[in-house]
């Protein structure tokens, strides 16, 4: 009798144990077919190579993007899938998803994620549109637009930054971004007019050539104000030949819009 009970308990244990193993293996969302169930070691490898930043990025989206008032679902989505950690220097990796600007060398910064989201939202562009960006910097803002399906023409006055950004964007597969090393004051008239223009460094006035390269109905998002102080972020819509509507989006702080390349 006891022998029978022992056999029965052992049998039950084997079944339960079997279930537990299967449950564990099935948990990661990365498993796509039953084949992998036979090789639990593969599962460990897949788990180890998962994006280690996804949790931090989702926290940034819920607290610093949605929590700070960004409403456009496409913008919220794109910030949630653009790998900002690929755009910050190694020594700042642990702060890649903090809601702050970070140094990228040459006295320049990668913008605060909330500001990138706000400017992207206010541009009001969609997949297939063509956008001019002045101030490539790390390339993060350009990548965000490119991930939305926008064709991006971006200009950077500091040669090594332009080069590094182009390489980075290429590596990430954002092949709808065109980087040009030049002073962006005169824009990129050969590629215009644009469905939107975004300036991520602050001049003390709005460059007329950038207004001229907007299509009718298109928007220029630009911080304007004194060097070193606070500036005002403007959303300027081209209404008709020579006519524009300007709306303030509030106070911001950007690096200066320069006219000559600074020496490294
Ligand atoms: N959009 C960037 C932010 C970069 S900071 C990002 O996502 O990382 C602003 C950048 O504008 C700096 O790299 C600076 O060198 C560049 N810049 C300043 N004046 C410029 C000009 N006249 N033409 C082109 N780029 C300029």
C-alpha cells in the first residue's frame, strides 16, 4: 500500500515539476515557436541580449513624456522605441533615460527627451513628410523623426559631431536621414521647401532663409533668445507668401546657434 502511494506521489511530482519548467521557459515574450522549448539554454541567451534599457525608457515615457503633458500618441510611441542610450557618450550611459540634456562633447548637448517630444509634437509632421533640422548634435532628434517615417535633412556646424551622428544613424539603420556638415543659417534650399523645420540651437533672431524654406501651412519650431540665458520656444506657421503666425511654447534653454565652427 505505502509503496503504491510513494509511486503515485513521485508520479505527481514529476508532472508538477514538468509543468513548472514549461511555465518558466514559456514566460519570455521572445519565444516564438515550440522548437525553443526543447532547448532551455537558448532561452537564457535570448533573455540576456534583451534591451537592458527598455524598463528605464518606459519609465521615462510614462513619467517624463506623458506625465509632463505630451498627448500625441505617435510621439509617445516613438520616444518609447528610440534607443537614446545609443546617442549619449559612454560615461553618461546610466543617465541615458533621465529627463535631462547631457553633454556630447564640443560644449554641446543632446536635448532633454521632453523637449524633443514637445518639439516633435509641435512640428505636426507625419510619415512621408520632409523635415529640415538645424543642429544635428548627437543625431537623436533626427532619429526620432526618422523612426516616424519622416525624411530628415539635418545640418551640423561642428564637423566631428556631424560625422559621428551620420555614422551612428547609419549603424542604427535610419537611412532616411541625410546629414550635412555646414552652417544651417541658410538652410538647405536645394532640398526645400520642407513640411517642417526644427532648430535645436538658439539664435537671437529667426533666420529668414529658414522661414523661406517652409511650405505653406508648414511649421518652424525654434528657440529664440540671448546666448547663455533663457530663450522662448516658438511655433511659427507659414500662412501665405510673406505671412506667418507665431505662438509661444514657453521658456527653454538651448546651446547657442553659432555662425562659425568652434575648434575642438
Ligand atoms: N538635436 C540635437 C541637439 C544638439 S545641440 C540632438 O538631438 O542631439 C545643438 C547643435 O546645434 C550643436 O551640436 C551645435 O553644434 C549645432 N549648431 C549650432 N549652431 C549651428 C548652425 N549655425 N548650423 C548648424 N548647427 C549648429
